[in-house]
């Protein structure tokens, strides 16, 4: 299928806009706690074993992303901007990989809608500006699915088979929820084998080796959630409430309750209308299986064992959702209905951006959405009392949390020429004034003062976005 000059220009404009929205002001905010973790663990000055140890102390994911980030830092320099730039790069590349995956499946111009919905998806744009694994996870999922479908077409395509094997190892090593995609493909492959009485020996062999590697990764000693100091207090997840079953995180994925309802209703309507096609074991069948298992398995696990489902853990679900919608819209026979659905999705998606910072930042001052470390530290530095201590309760490892936050504060001290100093427990009795820092992104709204045995009185209180400061006078 060839594209007209107009369609090529349209595709270029869509992709350019998507990249611009990811890159523009990508490092506007300071880090939030999860990013602070990654910034600390991926410090290129740390030794290999130290990175693994710190990851085990403070994170609940594998070390793979942190090693990739560490490598990137060692080449391009250790800075927050470079950390976020890595996510911007992978998120931008995902526009092209998911669009290509859509074209592989449809072989028609519906991939243009896919490129638009990926480029302008607020959820993906948001995570493209974080020093976390999720943009890489999303990109890796798209690469994995591309090569899985290529190998399905021909196992003799040894280049595709090799790339499939490598991409599967990368995918399952990045995040445990990536196993959902892997197992979905295994189930789909098994179904195709039964239906067509065809053996996929090389593909099954690659999957078997990948599964063995996955078992090693997730049951090895350096990936144990139970390493927390107090696992019951630290474990913050809860099972989905009744509101979850009304939108299945679509409100988060697409920016609002209205947008979530629009895309969820569209998806259900299109799948219902084309339900018979599911039984032909097309790639759409695989994508529906991924969507189903991405909800079913974590929810089931949560009710039987412990809650584990968080919307960002299944960020990859946007790939099948958007491709299914884009592909099935193209099969609507009534041209008026097709154009109406097409137009509504585009207009509402663009319109929603005018209520978000993605568009507002071009004509209004951008609002901070994460803790204002720099502003709070500057305030302390200018107050005349530069010593502080931190509140950190119910964390996986309290000391590791304090070390990670102090590491970032020291980085900001150097960057902004500040001289704010952390007061350790044995130093606090010698100070007359001391700042208490409470970061509400991991402490919540509970900013009571703990672990402080000296008598004191609060003489000043200041608030910044997600940060509360209290100046204590030691009595």
C-alpha cells in the first residue's frame, strides 16, 4: 500500500507533534519519590553490586532499567535532564513502533489514527517525562509484539526470530507485569497450533528459554519484596474499588472520566460489532487476550494473595486498546458513522489537551504537579537556618529512603549553589533551629513529627507543592 503525499505529510505532522509534546518542558518539575529512587540507584559512580543492593533495598522492581539508565548516564552525563531524556527518547520511538505494528495488522490507512492516538495520549506523554521504567516498558512491548507476529508469519526468518528472542528477554526482565504479554502470546500460539495443526518448534524453543530466564530473574535473591523492614506497613496497594469496574483505568489512560468513558464505550461497541472476527485467531484476538489477562490475572492474584494492580504497571495495555479501536473503525461500513466516530475521537482528544498542561503551557504559566524540591530548599537556604531532617514512615527501607532523598537534595545543592545540610540524629541536639521536611508524595498528608526526642516548638510553617516545612526551635 502506497501513501499519497498528503498522507505522508499528515503522518509527519502527527509524529512531530507527538515528539514535541514529549520533549517540550520535559524537565519542568522536580522529581517525585519514585524518580528519586531511580536517580539514586542508577548513579554511575556506584559499583555493579551496589546498584543491585540499593535497588533491592528501595525498589520493588528488577534492576534492569536502572542498569540501562546507569549506562546512559555514564555516556551522556549524570543529570536529571538526561534521565528524563531517556524516557522522552523511548516514548517518541514508541510512536513509530506502535504505528508500524498497527500497519502490520491492518495493512490500511487506519495506522494514521493509531499514530495520532499514541502521539496525543496524555498518559503516555506524562510518563515520557519521568525517570522511570514505564516508557521503556511500553516501547519494549511494541517491539516484542512486532517480532512475535513476524515470526508467526515465517519461522525461517531467522533475523526476526533472533530479534524476537532478544526483545522477549528485555521485556520480561523490565517488569513482572510484562509476563502478561508473554503468556498471552504463548496462549495465542498454542491456539493457533491446535487450529492449524502446525508446529512452531523454534518459536516454542525461544519461549521456553525465555521462561527459564524469567523464573531466574523473578525468584533470584535480588528481587524480593519481602526485604522491606516492615512489609505489612510498607505494602500500600489495595484491591480495586467499585469505581475501577466502571472504567478499568480508562479515565487515567485517556485523561478524564469523560475521555475514559468515550474510549471504553467505543472499544466495547467495536468489539461487539466485530465479535465473530475474534474466533479467526487474528492479531485482534491476541490483543483482546492481552487486555483481558492484564486485568484478570492481577485482580485474581490480589484477591487470593496481595493487591498488585496499579494502572502504570499495565501501561502497555494502551497498545492493543488503541490499535483495536483504530483498526475496527476502518471496518465500519456506513461512511457517515465511520467519519462521525473518527471525528469525535480526534476532536475530543485534542480538546482534552486544552484542559491539561500539555497545551496550556504554550500560552499560560505551567503549574507544578510534583514536589517543589528546588523552591523548598531555596527557601530553607535563605532562611538563615540551613539544617533539616526528613520524615519517612512506612517505607520499604527507611534509611535507604532517607539516603535516596538526601542524594537528590545534594544534587540540587550543587546545581543551584545551595548549602542546605541534613542533620543526623546525633547532631540534632546541638542545634537551636531545625527544619522538618515532609514530602507528601510518599508520606501522604500525615506530617506529624516523629523520631525526635528533644523538646521543641514550631515557630514557622511553610507549604510548597507536596512538601510541608516546619521550622523547629529546640528547647
